[in-house]
């Protein structure tokens, strides 16, 4: 029975790490699969890139990212009608890709259809989950053409602010950053405080509900604070809870109290992991 429990916990933790580490959108996963073609396009090898995406669409005819890049190629080659056809096809398979609306808006903007362009850019902003500056910049420019002064100014200021942040478009590759940055170290310190609070609740509570509630809240907070590295904070809290309970506070001696504290401790550890994953998913869903 103990071996089965350990195996179940191990498999569950592997699944936990798998979903925590890979929270890319479907479009981002698609872009990684099409990396060779994207590199050809970014490198200015237009003919080779076009052949690549033609082949990709023959194999995967519902690939919204392949339609996006082929549309960009058609646009660069001076064929906006073909580009719009591909963009509309891409949106029919995945309407949530911000760049599809952005590229559509650029074509309408170039054609002088500023009202339609503004609508396209508005959709690009709505689906702009990674806070890219370009949707705001283009909506601001279209708004200027339509004399929507206040909104245009706000959009352009927002674009300038985001341009200074590390944002990565579909097909882009983020620059590597240090794991233990200043923000993460501060959050590690916060976890020390939350772990201490949880230990006190575990030792003093006469029911399991309060430790469980507190652990779930703290877990979700961890996920909100660190959407990518929250798993490491969850491990830190789990270790601090176990070490603090075992070697600092000490377990209760026998009877109902010992069972209660054990349930509270290990349940809180489990809820820390579950809550952190949920918090991360919710935070990313909010953009």
C-alpha cells in the first residue's frame, strides 16, 4: 500500500511539473513546431519560407500560425488579397491569435479603410494575452485617422510602455533570464513567512478546514506571483512545512491530536501544489 501511494504521488508530481512548465498556448506550440519555416521568413529567405509553409499547410491544413506566416509572405510580395484570404482562413481555425487580427488590420490600414482597420486592431488588443506593444500602437494610429484623440493617445502611450518590457510575439523566442532573480528571491522570503503562518495554524487548529483553506489560498497566491517558477516556491513551502513541523515544533504525541496534525500537514502540502498550479493557470488566463 505504501509503495502504491508513493508511486501515485510521484506520477502526480511529474504531471504537475509537466503542466506547470509548459503553459504555452496552442498557437505558441504551433509556432515551435514551425520554427524552421519561421526562421527562414525572419532571415529574409522568402521563396524557401513560402515553400515551407505551403508544405506545412498541405500536411496540417488547420494550422492558424502557418496561415499567418504565409499571409505575411503574400503581403511582402505585394498580394494583399491572397494575404487576407489566408488570414481569414487562419482566424476560422483559431480566432484568438492576436497577430492574425493585427496583420489583417495592417492591410486594411494601408488600403485606407481605417474604420475596419480599427476594428481589426481592437480585436488584436483583445486577444493580446502577452501584452505586445504593436496592437496598441496600430490601434492608436488608426484612431488618429478617425480623430479618436483620447483613445489614440492612451494606446500610443501604452505601446511605448510595453515596448520597454520583454514581450515575445508568436514565433519569437524569449531571451534567457536568471532563475534566481531579485523578484524570485523576494518571493522566496515571502514563502518563509507563509510557511510559518501555516505551521502555527496546523498546530493550533482543532479542525482540518482552517489549515486546508489557508494552504489553498497561499498556493493560489504562489501561482499568481510566479506563473512559471511557482513550482519551485511550492517545493520550498512543502519542505519548510515538513521540516518546521518535524524538527522545530514537533508532532503531537499519540491520539486524536497527532492524527489531526498529520492530516493537516500533509493535506496542506498537497493543497500548496494544487493551489499554485491553479493560480498560475488563472493568472495566465487573465493575460
